[in-house]
């Protein structure tokens, strides 16, 4: 069984930039430690990636805070996370979930037995979106999430997202949850 770690959107804008929070800052060390428990070849990451026209998109109209604009410092992965993901496959996604990631992992699951663990930001938006896409694409693949390696927009929305994922048969590992 091959166990893969998916690190969701550990980018500067979500940590201490445009949409950052104290909770997001607090998980950086735990995410770094989690990454180190996986072999380099079993590390995958996503990056929220918007273009200069972000404010003209549906997301931009509903969340009018420019963030993760390609090429900006806010778009970059946090340096101490990026150094551990040098050889990882990184999926740039223009929205909350990555259909490309789900499709690639579904194809991999048809060739070999895999298990997935998720960590990253934000629990209640991009983490839950990717978790549910992955579960829908691969209902028999074990998917888990380490709550101590995730943070939501608020502690309340973080907890609500954990409950949503738990309800959809995603295992929630309760570390020091926010």
C-alpha cells in the first residue's frame, strides 16, 4: 500500500498574507513535521492560483480579497514548506478543488493500492473541497486528515468542515485541533 500526503495551499497569502490568520501561522510547524514523515516521492501539493483578473471572476466577486495571484509573494508556498516539496508534484488550481488532482489519483488507484492523507489550508474551503472530490472519485480509497495540520477561516468553520468530512467517511485524526 502506497501512502500519499497531499499538502493543500500552504501559501503565504493563506498563512500571514491577505487571508492569513493566527491559526494558519500556528500549523506551519506541524505541517512541516507531517511532510517529513512521508518519502519525497509520496508528497503532493496544491497551490491556489489566480490571475490578474481575479476580481472579475465569480470567486473574486464573492471573496473580494485579491490573493494567490500568480507570481506574487503571496502566491508562493511558505519557504519552510516549499523546501520539503522540491520534488513533489504540485497542482496549480484556479478554484477550491482540483479536478486534475482527483483524476490523476483515481488513475493511480486503478494501478496500485493507495491511501491518502490531507493537510493544509483552509479546512473549510480548499481542504474540504479536495477531500470530497477525492472521496467521490475513489470511494474505496482510505482518505484521512490530520486536524492539527489544518486551519480554517475561523475555528468554528474549521470544526464544521471536520464534521462534514467525517460524515462523508473521511477519517479525522484528532491531534491538537484548532
